[in-house]
């Protein structure tokens, strides 16, 4: 998505923490995508940043849950998966 607006990576200069990414943007180092849940918190305290929401249908992603077959907590993970599964309304 960032490449679509002309942004490219500078060497190996990256981060994965949402807070670190927001700090990099506020320092003028680049642009990033933030989940809407975190965007308000991360951008609100950084006056030099601008938050632009997606117009129309926002991008999304699917998240999976995986564990080792031999994990002694397999039943707990299955229960967690059921709790996280979207309802079929």
C-alpha cells in the first residue's frame, strides 16, 4: 500500500511496533499504515502527524490461530479459536 503512493524502504530501516512506527512518521522518516484501533491513540499525541482514513472499503486481513499438535494446551487454543470466530448472523 505504501508503495502505491511512492514510498520505498530505506535500507534495513524498519520497525514492527505500532508505537515505534508512529514515532518514525512523526520524526519525518516516512509513512505507515495503522489499524484504526491504534491510529487514534498513536496519532493523537503526535501533533506533527496526519491521520487519513481510507475512503470507502478499508483494507482488511484475516488472522489465523496455529499451535503445535503436541501442545498440552490444544483444547484451550480450540476454545480461544471458537471465541474469536465471527458469528454467523
